[in-house]
C-alpha cells in the first residue's frame, strides 16, 4: 500500500510554488512527486487554506455497543462469571433494547479482555488424557479418520 507523503514535503512544495520558483509540474519533478499529487495538494490549499493534510474521517458505522453498554457488560460478567453469550445477548435485548449477534458480542468481549469462563463448580473430567496418541498416528489428529465413500 502506498505511503502518505509527509506534511514537511507538502509544505516545501507549496511554499516553493507560492514563491514562484516554478510551475507545479517542474516543482513536482524537483521534489520527486507526481504532477497529479502536486495539483491535488495545491487545490487542497486553495480549498482549506492549510498546507497540512486534513485528518481523515472515521470510516464505518458507529458501534451500538457504546462505552456505557460495555461497562454494563463488564458489571454483569463480574457479578456472574459463567454467563453464556446467549444469556448476555438476551439481557442486552431485554434491558437495553439492543439486538447484537453472538459473533459481535464475542468480538467485543475479546476486545474488552473479558473471557467467559466455565463454572468451577463442575467436577473435572475423570477420563485421563492419553499422551502419545498423536505420535502414533503420524502427528496429525485426523490421520486415523478416513471417509469411506
């Protein structure tokens, strides 16, 4: 992806043009930029009156899950750590009238560094883990399963 030219280069080109040191095409060659870019920068100066690049606008829709909603999610999970995504989604819909997909909810919780934990009240599995199963099958966990057909 192309990089943005610095504001310093932009300023030098525009100041040289204002001092009358040459046309935009000759200055573009001198500063090793395209003529199109030099014209675009010159138009932007006439339009805005500023030599510096205007900051870009934020793209895309704004999230329904604002900071207040995220704090509410945090408090629900702090109070009850074993809530499921479906339960959180239903609660958002009931209490805040927000309809959010489970996938989006998962992404937001991940961004917030909140992990949904399994309840520690369930006993651990009594089935022992078998070491070396993958070594016998050549390292691939799917090596032994073949589809017939």
